[in-house]
C-alpha cells in the first residue's frame, strides 16, 4: 500500500486529554499510560535512507507490561525491518509529566 498522504494529525489539547482519559478509565487498562522515546530514537529511524515515517506497534513485554515498538516506514508504506527497530521506552509511570493535562 502506498504511503498515505494528506491526513491532518494535529488535534486540540482537549481532544487529546479526552482520548487519554478514556484509556485510563477503561476497565482493564494497562498500568502503563505512556512511553517516552528520546529524540535520538526518532532521529535514528528517520535518518535511514528512504524512511518516510514511523510506525508504532503495541506489544507486551515478557513480564506482561505494555511495550511500544517503533520501526521506519518507506515510501510504499512498508516497515523497514532490515533497518533500525526501537523499543525500551521510559514508561509512565514512573517517567510521567508532573502537570500534564494528558494525565489529568
């Protein structure tokens, strides 16, 4: 499938806060609410030749916790699995933003 074009990705803070709140309030929600990758992880993926975007997969760690896996995406919309693949986020909690409306 070709790389998608023309989608507006920006949303308001209120819409983002509503999404994260519904996630936290859902029965059986993960204790991990988010995962933070440093800029270097994104840069390593995006600097790969032919990389047009990043796909993030939801995963489950061996201990049962939530995991996020990032991989570059080429112009045809394919995962660049022969290149860099990232995991090992800084999980929230404990690495949360102290006063974020996305945590309220």
